[in-house]
C-alpha cells in the first residue's frame, strides 16, 4: 500500500488563458477558484502533497494566493517550466517562445514527485468523487506497470460557448487501449456531437456516453524514465520547432501500445 500520494497541477499555461493569476475570478460562495476546489478535494481524499508547475513570472502571485493559504493544511511545492529547460544536447530555435507541452512540465517536477501521484489541469473542475477514486487507486493498486485514468462522459464535458479539446478514450474489458486528442468538440444545431481528430479529419455523430480523458492521470513515480525517453525521442523527431508539443496523452498511448 502507498501511504503517501501527491497531486501534480499543470498551471504554467494559466496566466495566458486567464490574463494573469491576479485576474482569476473566483466563482465559489467565498470567491474560491478552480484550484482552491482541487486542493480542498485532494485534502479530503487523502493526498499529502501538492506540486505545481508554473512560470517564473507567476511565482510571487502564486505564493501570495496559494502557498500562504494552504501551508498549514497540506505540503505545497512548485517548480518552473520555461521553453529552454531542455536536455543539454538539444539546440533551441531562438524564435521559439512556447514551452514544450505537458510531458516537459511533468519531467521538470521529477525530483519533487517521489510517490504515486495524480496529474490534473489547473483550470479544470473535476469533482470530489474523482479525487476519491484516484486516491484509492494510487494507494492500493498503482505500480510501475499499472496506471489509471478517471474518465467522464463526453456529453458532460462540452462547453456552451464553443468547441473544446478532449481526449477520447478507447476502453476494452476495463482497460485503456488508446487516447485520441480530439479538437473543436461541440454540438451542432441538430444536437449531434462532432469534432476534429489530430489528423485533421472530421469525427461526427459521437456518442454522448463516449469516455473522455480530462488530463487526469494516475501515475507511479517509477515511470519518469519512460517519460524522459519519450520526450527525447520527440525532440529528435519533431519538425515543428516553433509550436510542437509533446502531450501526456500521447506518451501514455505509446506506453499502452508497448504493453
């Protein structure tokens, strides 16, 4: 049994989406933010530590908003993600300004995540039940060969104001077979759910009960070597030097295919 489990929060991109952490609007009865709910739910579910990945320019605001608020309730730590935090052998294109995706973000937290952990987005709401399920799995079943992904019904994770990106999961006999990043998912005027696959081809008339990944992954700390090898292979093969990203869903799908 794993007595200590951690929560890893992907927050380095939040400033650009929200216009800066200071401008994050609380929507709870006391002005709580999405991250407040995530931390509170993780505490209630038995997590012992929260690790954030943020940008260096967010540090002061991050410490002011979250570190001081929760330091007496749960251990909180953080690391930075920048575009130049790469293997020494890689030559960075000087025109690149965007970090390299969620796998890079995770690798930068390697020294701080030494126990089984749950990965989440900092700007998504998951619900307490998901944290409880993840906690039970991380404590009792997670290993270097066994991971888990809490899934949601597609019809419950759409937006009323436009298309969204989600990971469509293929599941067989209770086991995950693949995760396919799908873009611009939304209902049309007839109520059908449509999207666009990574290959640019349309995906139409998707079922409302299709299982969806919301970037919530239960992972064992022993898998960092596999993530590191995957990221280095991506850097060697990637031709999109300015905007290419290596995503957790892509790496996990590869691990599944490799058995």
